[in-house]
C-alpha cells in the first residue's frame, strides 16, 4: 500500500512526454502540450516535492519547437507556478500533516523541527557543506541496497542482496551503453540532465534533513531514512545522460535477451525474501 508505484509510473510518463516534446517538429509545441506537461509535474510534486525539479526539463526543449515565443514564455511561467504550488502545499498542508501523524512522537523525541533546522544551517554554513560532501560516498553505498529492502525493518542479514544489486547494475550499465535510444541529445543538454539529477539527489537528502533529523544532528552523515526507492525515477534519465548509442542501429534479438534477463531479476525478489525468512 505504497504511493511509490504512482511516483514511478507518472515519472516515466513525464520523461517520455519530455522526449516527445524534445523530438517534436519545429513550431509544434502549443499551450495544450505545456498544460499537460505541468499538470503531470504538479501531480508528481504534490506527492514527492523533490521531483518538482523535473519541471526544469522544459528548459531543454529548443525554443524553435514552440509555435511562437509566447508559448516559450508561458513554459517559463509554468516552472514558477509549479514551484509556488509545491512550496505552498508543503508549508500549509503536508508538513503540518506529517507533524500531526503517528510519527509526531518520534519527531518530538529526536527534536525534529524544520524551522529550527533551517536556522541552525544558516549559522553553520561550513559544517553543512562538509555534511553534504558525505554524499560522495553515501550514495554509492545506498545503491548497494537495491535488494536490501528488508534489513531495517526485520533486522536480518542482507549481504546476499548486495550481490543481486551489483549484478543488476552490470545489466543496467549494459543497457545504458548499448541499447539504441533513437534520439540524439547534445552535450549541453546532457549536462543539464546531469545537473537536474544531482539537484534531486541532494534535494531529497535536504528535505529529509529538515523533516526527519533532530536540529543540529550533523554527526553521522546525511542518510536520515533515505532509501534507494526515492531515486528510482532518476534511472530513466541515466541512459539519456550517457547517450552513447543514439543511432538507430538494429541489434537482432536484443529486446528478447534483455527482457528475459529482467524477468530473472524480478523473479529474484520473491526468491530472496524466501531465503531470508524460510
């Protein structure tokens, strides 16, 4: 009973729609396209505020793709409005709801206070920079927990899951390098996609710092309840960032082999759970 399924689904739709706009004909993007894009962004950001940054994907679309300059300016306005809506929703609804939920007792015990945390950060700039530098080694460690989704809850051995995680990244790396994307993304846009990815990564940790950690709790890195599942939508951006095999090169039976291997990884999930508990 998790909202994550919705987040993954709508994120893929957003990225797919972005590619549709990116590859569209000159003078073809109109008000309807812009409205669809930012409606999707709003739906996603009200569930996962950190993914409001996906709205900046619109900036990668060449200006000549719009029917006229007015629609280009409207797309810029869409980014601002989406940020305002997401910020207002967080300030006036979601944070209060979180503080009044079953987690409120835990927050009270560990001294969690978003306003107090911001004040602390504003007076400890150097310490905050050092704190977030730990992401350089924390994120690779987090990536090894793809199949380790039970250890925090059930306190069981999860070392077997690390092997499955590594094998999956080998598979995913192969897809990123060799699967034809049928779209050429220039280097500047690839750097922008990388920047969006980094901002979402750091922004997620920042949000968790404000809403989960006690004020001034800077001792043990920044991994306060951050799980790999928070970043699964970013996986769809990685092949676009790498964008090596952008040519329409046919590889016989490639889809069949990749699909069979993927089914193997999916089948490993219930088998892994079974070996842990039975």
